[in-house]
C-alpha cells in the first residue's frame, strides 16, 4: 500500500517548478503543503499562502512527513536535511555538493533515526544511476563507472568539435541559454562532476571519500592548440569522471578531460546530454543515456524518489558494510597530454616517462606517463594559464 505523503518543499526554482508541473498532472497520493523560498517579493505562479520564508513552517509541522530540498546553498541544505531526518521526516534532495560533502553523516543519521534520504536527482538528471548501482549491481563485480556527468561542459565541447566554435564563444552561448552560470567554474572546472562521482563511488563501491581529496581538472584552460591536436588524431575531448577498482583493495577516482575516439560510446553523447558507462565482470559493458539537466528531467528524478518513499524505499548501503577492504587510492599511472607554456614546468612535474615531445611556434606539449598523486600534488602548477592536461586513451 502506498503511504500518503505530505510534502514541505524548500526552493521553487527551475527544478522545483518542473517537479510541481509533473506532480499536478498525476494522481500520486501526495500533497505539497508548503514551500519555503528565499525571496518573498518574487511573483509566483501559485497562491501566496503556499509560500513562506520561515523554515520552521515545514520542519516543525507534524503533518509534513516528507521534506524535498531543492536549493543551491549546500550548507543551508545540509542543516535543513539534518533537521528533517533527525525529526523523523524522510527527505529528497538534488544538491550534489551537499550530499557528496556530508554523505557519511547523512547515512549515519538515517540509520540512527530510521528515516530515508533519496537523491537520484543529484546525479545526472533523469538517468536512474544511483538506484541501479545500489540494487542491480549489488552482487556484481564492478570494474569501473565513468561517463559524462555535466551537461554544461558537454554542451560547450559539442559546439567546439561539431560546429567549430572557439571555447570562449561556446561558453558564452552556454551562458546565454542558461546551461552555464555567470561564473561557470563549478561546471567547466570539473567540480560539479566530482561531487557526482563521489556519490556514484559510494553506491558503486561502498566507500566514503571527501571530495576535496579527489583530483578534478576541467576544460577551462582548453585552447585552440588542444582542439587542433584532437582533430589531427580524430579524437574528441570530453570531461570524464572516472571510478575504477584497480585491485581487490583499491579504488581510484578522478575527473579529467579525456581524448576519446569513435570506438568509445561516449564519443556521440552531445550537447547537454549525460551518459554513464558501467563496466562489470559478468554484465560486461552497460550504458545509461539521458538528459543531464533542466527542470523537467531533474524534476522527474526527484519525483521518482518521492514516489519510492510512498512505499517505504530507502538506500540500504549494504556495500558499505561489506567493503571494509576497499580503500580510496591515488597511486595510479595515467597516460596524459600536457600542453605547457613555461619550460620550467617540466622540471617541477615528474613524469615516469615521456614518449613524445612537440615544440611548435605557437605551443608545445609532451605525452607521457604520470602518477595520479603527482598531478594532485602539482595541481596548481599544472592548472595555470597556458597549460592544459588531458588523459589519453
């Protein structure tokens, strides 16, 4: 039997409005009783009495049994979610930074208070990857999970490689369309996909990792020389988060631009779409594809979580209990392309070997093998203006 949900919702932006649009078309045995918003003066499409700026109107209401959190502020979202779970209310969130940063504490709160927090909408929009990793791959030996987790950077790269636009022009267009923020570094710098990777790794491998310890380099330093190199080799560049089990006891996690060829299924994931590639011992290779952002796609994932709560669904985190031997590692060798400006950089960054060097009139690069920990240690040097690093297949 489905349980009647009485919902309090924080936020009524793009996703909140998208979710409400979907809910009002269905008979789902649920009611949104109150919205908490930040700006009381903003004109809304619903009756004014539904809105308040007082969080306690939801958190202290005994009739509200489900809190849906759809705000941007990660720390405020955490305080809301913590209070909700601690007071016996179930929760749904789409805030990937909040979840990635506080996942272990949120898991412990659910176990302590017998509540459930679901967050499918926090990772890859409409793609149901969290529940699949949690349930379908429960007893499967996962080799790796990778993909395109950020629609903004993928849209920019699609314009660059399919339409010949410069990075700057493609970024400007993405901002005009609302795919990228005025300050786009969360997306193009690889922070957004890193938060999503942290959550994915937790459900894939049963490990809690502080996102601050995971390498992320983005496409914000991408230049014409790198695009030319890719075209000469028949590559495209994609921003790829990667989780891989490298031994019976170690998992590596990182986010890097990657040159990929036509044989890679991610080669044809374009524009704001996302794709998740799962490689497993017995299922081999499986691919999930869909809209990675937007009010209705993300709203549909949030609604799926709300619907699951009607039947008492919760993440069991079984892998966390069973995977005590698995540890996060940064001891992993990568083959990379590094375009650089200052020759002194190569004296400061240690490659295990260099297989190719190029000195041109306008740019220079090396191709070689480097350890993941070395990139982490020298990230600020490598990520300076005039440099660009990407993984090679």
